[in-house]
């Protein structure tokens, strides 16, 4: 067989980029970001590759770009923040 692949979602927030862990509901996250913006601002938490939880402050001034790409399958990318792996270097 060929190389196994999976979809990876990238979220760019102003000057920062994050890759969502597998199992993150992008539509639900988008809704929480929109809700925080409508409420005048608030922190929104999600799990990124490496199974690390991240909180970002979403305001009306926050620029958010969400894109999806196909990457090689990584069995460690479960979205379980209780089982982190790798370091920042793994994401470059």
C-alpha cells in the first residue's frame, strides 16, 4: 500500500499559526470563536498537534484563517491533551 494520509487543519490567528490535533471539531471551534468575538472578546481553548491545549484571546480585531491540508498519517496525533508528545521543533 501507499503512504497513509490524514487531513490537518491549520488556524492562523494574527501572527501565530496552530495545527489542530485530530478529532477537533472545526465547525464547533469556529462557532466558539465567533461567539467570543460577538461577546466582546474571550478566550477559546483547543488542542493542537502534540496534544497540547492552547487558549487564545479572540476579539473583533483578531484575524482568523482556517485551512486544511493533507499530511502523512501520525498515529500519535490523537487530540488527547493528557498524552502530549514532541516539541516545538516537530511542528516546523
